[in-house]
């Protein structure tokens, strides 16, 4: 067993503590010259990182069992462990969608990263643990922060309220009235947040929260804050780790406010720059057709971006027409030769239902990503043997209302091709047997 010694190089006082890329070097017995990568005159031992991250997976030692804090040195290296607010988020299942890929798409290497298998049911936990930990630290240092606040389409507010409640920090959330699921609404309510239901869309809520946090000592917790991205980038690192540091060909991500797009890119790029992998995956952003400003910019060759008024979509968490991370997302996609695809309402719901029939339980946003994948398979952009990861951003249990509507065939204009409604049967053995005989025969 080799012993590793960590030596921290002091950063400039004006540099964010989250900017770790070039400020650490590690001394170790030489495993081989190939193990080293040189960056800004610092020696980075790639085998150190791989070994360290792998050794921490799933452990209960605080806080390193978390999928985020197992990579603490790459997230917030200067924070004390006692200041960290974690619910052991991350370490989510990388599900081999073998049957769905084989039967529905003609693929043999399709994976779904189940980021919704987390404390509050979405990938937002990854960023919120980093942000709330830093706020917790600042409050202990005497910073006059009365609360944390966010605008949300549902998942951000759930994550913020839970982590803030765990730390004893007041939270305030701005939600667009009647535009999120009931399950998403009840989460911040249950966690004691001050919930403002505002008669506008997400973009209106975002404008208001930015104005409020400029006037009051409320810390802004949206993905505009880079601390969120520091936590979310660990999902990309985790994907590489789960593939034993091999890079998938494509990673497909549902996109709304687009902070997650840059976060994934940042995680992949960091691993490449530090020598853990030798290339980047090609990233694909999937947008709902009713809220597709990035798709429109992509089709125009990135020549211009124009915000739009997002229309209602079942993928409510990405119903955003003026994403705050648009510039970072475009940069990320241009750097990795990325693509953008869109899905209609019926396409996303059909594809989610089709995948559910193979054992998954998808949110509509994952349906958007799966529908985008289908289009890229049909036009042969993605080949049958390409390794593809679809990022599932939230748990399907947050969106049972839309699934009930779909399977009850209550959505106007939808054929609901894959609907599977329950059958009402009288309490009579003969009638039960009749139904079973008919269905089993099919």
C-alpha cells in the first residue's frame, strides 16, 4: 500500500475557495512517470485521485461517504468537516437499461444515471449540499445572512429547504403558482420554508428573487451561484468513476436553466485536465419543445440567443425561457462538440412510459432526454454500440399526477400509446378469470 501525503498551496485571497483546479499538489512515491500530469507547475498524481475517490465510496466516515464530499478536495477543500451539511447525497445508481436499449432503440450499451435517487428526489441535492455548507460556514464566522432563498420550478426549492432545515438556517422559496407538482410543493412546506406562491412563471420568480437578495441579507441559492455547480459537477466525475474511469461516447442531459449542463462539462473537463481521462464525452442537451431557447440558438448556429416565453410543459422543472446559465451552457457545448435536441409533449410522455415498461419509473424530464435519444438513434447520429448515459434528473414519484393522467388517457390530443389503465372487475371469480384469460392470451 502506498502512502499519500497531501500538501496544500495557499491560494490568493481574492480567489474563490471552490476554484481548486490548480492549487494543490501531491507528493508520493513514484508509481510510474505515466501517473503524473503537469498543470501550472504543480504535480498532480492521477492515481492518487482515483484511489482516494474509490476508497471513500459508500463509507460512513463523515463526510466522505457522500458522493459529493468523497471529492471534497475538488469541491470546497477549505471547509471544515464540522461545517458541512450533508445527507450522503450522490452515489446514485448508474442503471444499465439493457432491455429498453435492446428492444426499443437497438442499443447494447445504454445507461441511465439515476440522479433522482437522492434525499429530496433530484440531482439538485448535489449542488445544495455545497452551497448550504458554505452558508453554514459563513454564518458561523459572523456573516450577517438572515436566510437563504431561491426561485424554483420545484426541485431546487425542495433541496434548499431540506438542507437549510438540517442546518437550522431559515429558507425562503419563490414558486410559480400552479406550475409545479403537488409533491414538489409539499416538500418545502414540510421542511419549514417560507413559501411564496407567485402568479408568474419561473423567469418572473427569478427576477424577483434577484431583486430581493440585492436588497436584503438573503443568500441567493440558484444555480447562478457557482457553489451549486461545484457540487453538481461531481455527478459527471461519478459517472467516470462508475465506468472505471472510461469515458462514455454521449451524455444526454435535460436542460432548463442550464446550470447542470455547465456543471457536467466542468466535471468531465476537470478529470481530463488532471489526467484521469483522456477525452470528453459528447454532451447532448434535451429540451422540451415548449421551452426550447437553447435548441433554437443551436439550430441558428449559436449566432444569437433570444429568450422566449416558455409555454406549459409536463417537464415543469425545465419550463424556462430565459436560462441564467445560457452563456456557460453554449461554451460547454462548443467545447465538446455538443448537440441540442427537443421533444414534444407527447413524445416525452410516450418515451417515459415506454421506458417504464422495461422497469424504470421516469419523470417527464427524463422522458425528454429519452425522446431526444430516440431521434438521434433514428437519424444515426448515435450508433447501436455507442456507450450512452442518459441523466435522469428527478424521481418519477414527484410526478405521479402526470403519469396518472397519461395512463388514464385523460390528456387531450394524446393517443397515449403505452397507457396501461387498471381494469375494474366485480368481486366474482368468473369475471376475474375472464379478464385474466383475455389478457394472458395477448
